[in-house]
């Protein structure tokens, strides 16, 4: 009589379902093919580095921020068509002497600008408009006779770097006398180009610091020197393949990674790959306590691979929702971030199990996983706190109150752009801007252009002068340069009125930073008041429209606000769908997503409190709340799947409370370690000395830590205890286990 050897029972229960068998097959394949998988990824990484094109280097410009449909861009184009000469300059040459510029120096600046506009110099610059801070030329100046700001106009088809270099070369060649009091070149174009160089110069610092932080967190978590190496090897392969894929996409499809996204891509890739590695390694350590190397690797892969796969697809789908954004910055970010997550997912879910199968217990050298005692484990006080109904209710209520209070500062959120203000204070572009602001007003470098159109409007000097005086009296306006105020520059173009007299334009200078939230608010007020101002000035029927950086910022903020609502709803819907499919339930996904939204609101509220309140920023950079919202919602669902997925697996074979008491201690430790690594990855974006990256790094780090320490560790298990088996409705997946 043949005796059949009994199959070993799974750790999760004695009655494997079809899903269990599928997971086991996945784990077995990954372990069996370990050598082939490792070799394949080494080859793919080598090919990516050696033969695939590198990621295209792109200079910073405004294309990633504003499209041709932006109203300010359209008005600017209309103004150029009417006058044949631009008025909105984004590059300025600053001369300033606090003790006063000589009349000769001021006159020479005017003549130099005239010669430049006539084409007398060998330079790519097309023209110039000088503005000295004398009373006659600019009534709103804070000083008199100390400063000249010369707006220069470069070729709009050339890069920002080329325009900045042309202005600097011209100033260096022409302003050679000490009496010229040359300070520097500044404006939104030089500032945007400077941002590019700041990002480029600090990207490697961010990468190195993140790698060190991740290695340290893993070494402390697993008390191992090898586990960090496994993770860093996986990250290295993922980075090589991602850069190669991005370079190939750039070559074939014209896809480019904007400079602003590169540190974010690095942080996201390092963070999510580390998260997935930690989940696999935690499962491997747990399984090594009761099994051999191959069986432990197979079981850890079987348990973790489906959860990691669903989590990765959820994050990729959530970031992919950016595709429907109207803003070119966000719609372009969707494919880049989605591709980053998917590549990291594929590398993690195949390479990590293969490396664990090869290394076995050596993965955790010099420590060794201790064998389980086999007896029942008494739940800790923290576990009892969230798994007993009475204490769970108090815990859930306390968490909700804390998160809501932290979110309240979000009600005062203001959005701006602030290219110059984002730079370090000691940067030459920021220094020149500060000098110009001291001589004039904070908005001198990016004045708003007001374009008036109407029959004969340019031939009505009395009414135009009256309108200029009315504009100067509006809140937030430091000065106005109108048709009667332009310096006598002998050029063959009409600067502020057209030859046919049917159009006129003004330069409106704000007393706050022109790309900040306050200037944007002042422009909105002026836009609403303009029809009444025109009527009182005697110009009824004249149409007014706005161009310039403040108007551009206003359009960006409005578009971002609209995108924020639509994309957040889309991301929530995508994440809800993934949770529905994974948990096969409706109730649990709803309150899980509600918890993620609470954590998001708290993170943005604290970011608003710190940067607007404590650090006195003039609003947050407009794309920071948007980017943080999409990423935190997606990564929150990532942790939902990590935390609840293990409970759901165990609850297939035992009562829910028992499953929770078994799963929570391990899942909490795993998620806390993963969250710390992810928070470090994003938090270290603050090493890039630009306000936007400091704001985003803070928002992401705080949001992730709130998610793992408050939401996943306390709030979610408390709600799961309170709702109980009804969490699995309409499925009976939980109720059938008692």
C-alpha cells in the first residue's frame, strides 16, 4: 500500500482557496527562476546604462506652466500684434547706488536702451525700455534717483538660458564704469533659469542623502547589513531601467522630464521601491522562523507579491490620473510618474524574491531570525487599544479630532508662483531683484500690462492720465507707467500707444512680489474694478485686458484650483476601484479613503501653518498642494493595501479580531519602517534650496508620517474594530469566519 506524504499546511490556515494556490504558484516560480531573474535584470540594467539614450536635458521655461490657452498669454500675443513691440519683459538689468546715480548715468541708460532698440549693438537682444526711479518717470518709487531698471527683450524663440546669457553679456560689455553701479540681471526668466541650475547642482546631493537615509533605516529595522544592500541593489536596477526608459521615450515620443520633476521622480522611485523591499523582507524574516530558505522565500513571495502588485498599480493609476489635467505641467507629469512607479514595481516584485531565495537567512546577516516559540502570543497594550471596542471608539475619536484640528489652517491657504522669491537670498538673481525692489517697489521686475482697445483711445491724453491716476489709487499698486510717463526713447516703434490711436497700454507695478499670492489677489480686485474705473475716467466702451507675470500666475492658480478638484476626485475614484477589487468589499474602501483624505488635509494644513504662518511665505507654490494631494492619496491607498491586505488574508480562515491581533503587530512595524523610508525620501527634497521643494518635502514627509503613525497604526484598525465584519460587505468574506 502506497503511503502519500501529507502536504504541509499553510501558515494562514488549513484550507487553501484558489487564490492561495495562485499565490503559491507565483512564489514558486519566482524562487525557481531566481538565477535567471537576477541575471536578466543585470543585463537589462547594463543595456539601459550603456546603450539606451540618456534622459534629455531641458532648460527651464514657462511651457511646462502655461499653455497657449492661458488668457494672459493670449493678451500678450495680442499686444505684440498691435504694437509690434513687446511690453512684458521678463529680464531686467539693474543699476543702483543708494547714495544716488548721477544725472549722466541715468541719461546714459536711456540712450543705451535707445541704441539697443535701434539695433546698434551686436547682441541677440531685440530692444530695451529704461525706467529710472525719478519722480517724473515713476511716482511710486520708494527712493529718488538711485535706481534704473532696464527691461530688455530677448528672442522669444530662444531658451531661457540663452536670453539670460545675452542680457548678462550685454551688461558686462556696456556697464564697465564704476559709476554705472551695475548690480546684476534679474527677472522671471533669469530666475527660472537659475532654478534649473540650482536643481541640477543639488540633484546628486538629494540622491546620496536619500540612499544613506534608506540604508540606515533598513539597517536599524532589520539589524542587518545585507538587507540594505538588497534594497539598494534593487533601487539601482530600477533607477537604471527608469532612466533608460525615459531616455528612450524622449527619443521616440518626444517626452521630456521637466527639471522640476527630476528630484520628485528620484524621491518617488527610491521611496516606493524601498517600501516594497521592506514588505518582502519583513515577510521573509517572519517565514525564516519556521521554514527553510526556499520555503521561506516562496511563502514570503506568495504572501507579499500580490499585495505589492496591487499597491504599485494603485499608485501608478493614481498618478496617471494627472493625464486629465488641463495644466501642461501636471498632464506631462502623469506619464512620467506612472512609468516610474510601474518600473519600480516590476523590478521589486521579481528581483527581491529572487535575491531572498539566493541569500536565505544571510539576507539578515549578522542577525538571525529567531525561531517562533509556537505558543499563543499575548497581544500588546497598543494592539488591545485598537482591537477592543471601547478603547477603539475613544482612539478613533481622538485621531479624528487631532487630524481635523491640524487641517484647519488649510482654510487660509494662498497660492502663488514666485520664481525669484523661491531662490536662496544670496543668489545673484535674488540679490539684484532685492536691490530693484528697494529702489522702486517689490513688483517692479514683473509689472502687469494693461491693454486698452477702443476707437481713438490712444488720442485721449486727458482721459488716459485720469485713468492712470485712478489706477495708482487702487489697493496694492505702487506705481503706474502710462502713455504720459514713458521716457523719451527715440525708437521707431510706439511703446504705449499705437500709431492709429486705437490701443494704449500701461505698466502697473504692485507693492508685493508680482508672482506671489498677494499680487494675484490685488490683480483680481483690479480686474473687477476696471470697468468702473474706465467709466469714471471718461472711457466707456473701452475694453481692458491684462498680461504679464501676475496675470499669468492668476491663470495658473485658477487652472490649478480647477485641476486640483477634478484630479483629486479622479485619483480617489481610481484608488477606490483598486481597493474594491482587492478587498472585494465596499464598506472598508470607503472609510479607508476617508482616512487618507483626513491625513491629506492635515498635512496640507500643517504645511500652510508652517510656511505661510511661521515662515511668512506669500502663499505656497501653486503646484505643491496639487502634487502632494495626488501622491499622498495614492500612497495612502498603498498603505491601506499593506495594512488591511494581511488582515484580509488571515481573516479568510479565522475570526476578524483574532486576525487583527495576529496581523497588526507585524504590519505596523513594517509600515512604520516603510513610512520612515518614504518620508525620508521626500523630506530630503528640502536639500534643494528652493521654496517649492522645501514646501513639497515638508508636506510629503508630514503627510506620510501622519498616515503611518496615526491613520494606519491607530485610526484604521480602530474603525475596523468598530465596523467589524460589516467592513467586508457585500462580500461574506469576513462574516463566514465568525
